[in-house]
C-alpha cells in the first residue's frame, strides 16, 4: 500500500509540474473569422487591429510560410525591444541561444524608425491606444557567416487596465497567438500601391459593406477601413440582430446580409502605459542572450 501511495503521489506531482509549465496562452486565432470572435472595443482595444495590420504587412512571408523580419528589433526599430517573458506568459524559449522574444507597439517609444501615422494617430477615436502590443519570437541563425532572422511565433496582447492594479504586466486572458494563415489574410487588406479592389475583398470575406461609403471615409486606407468594418462593426451588427426578441422567438429568422449597418464604436479608455516588465537597470544573462529590463512606464506616461 505504501508503494502504491508513493507512486500516486509522484504521479500527482509530475502532473502538477506539467500543468504549471504549460504556457498561459491557449487561444489561437487562425483566420478573419477568429478575429470576429474577439470583443474589440470592449475587452480588447480596437487599436490592436491597426497594429496587427501594420505588422502583417511589414514582415515578409515566403511560399513555405517562413516569416522573415524586415526590421531589426536589436536596434529598437519601430520601438521594438527585448521581452523577457519573466512572468511565463508565453512558452519557455527552446534550449540554446537561438530564440528570443521581442515586443512592439509602444506609441511613446522614441526611435529613429517610426510606426506609420495610421497606427500612431488613428482616424477613429476611442481606439484604446497604447495598451496593445505585439510579441513575436525570433530565431536567429548564422548561415554562411550571415545572420538570418525568422519569426516562428506571433501574439497580440495588452497591458492590464490601471483599475486591475497589476502594474504593466501583460494580461494572459487577452493574449492570442496569431497564425501565419491569419497574417496572410490580413496582408490581403494592404494599403498603398498593393491594395486590392474593395469589391474583391468584400466578396471574398462575405461582407455587406458599402464600398463607396468606406472609400469616401478612409480614402487611401480604404482596405484597412474594410478590415475594421468586417471584424468590428459587421460583427457587432450580427450580434445585435441575433439578440433581438423576434430572433430569439424565431431562431429560423434570417437577417438581411446586403444592408450595411452603422454601429457606434464602444467607448474604451485609452491608457498610457509602457513596457517596464521588459527591462530593469540591472542586467543578467538569459539562455545565452543578454536580457535587460528598464522602467519604461514612466517614460510612456510622460510621453518621452
């Protein structure tokens, strides 16, 4: 009996260790339809979509779904910098010193390479700016004497609200892994010279958006406006329609799909918080990389 009891105890301990070693992030977004399930404008800042749209169109994705960096986070391009994952928000880094996490999205981070105006100063108010971040994992290899950096994991996340008294930690409840497929779909909404006709995107993603209305409102950023309409406004319209009393009494009642609805954006408190979880004055070596943290939050609040 003592041997059996000992084995059961050992198994329980092993199971507990296995569970606690698993990353807190269990939510994965694989497509535009996955994005529609997120409560943007309520529990998640709408600004996350602007940042994700820029990131998806900034990086390169080859035919083998390998994501290549087009900027250098070690130089803090676009305000990017090392993220230590000290609170175990994400998966532990693989053994060795080839992988490293970085974070990007702090609008108050001074850098020589700036994020585009539509990310820094959005056309739409109440976007919940400077709470959201993108965290990505980089694998660095030396091929024929040349450094080669690829991205193998991408996440959207956000800081806790100030009312939650969690400092500047990232919120695991609102951290989502982004697949390469979703990045590819978002890249279809590119703006500028590479943008596709709104009618094509609208039909491809089953939207009821009014092309003329979006083009007149968003101009050169019309494809971005369509993406926001599909993910936020059209999704909210569907939820409101399903919650109507007549639809609850008659589940078979179908809504009109060809009539666009103008839904007011939900209020969201914009917070100026930084990334001081990533740096401290003292430096230490983590997995062969020199990792650091600093008290960046005060700089973000003051706008420095």
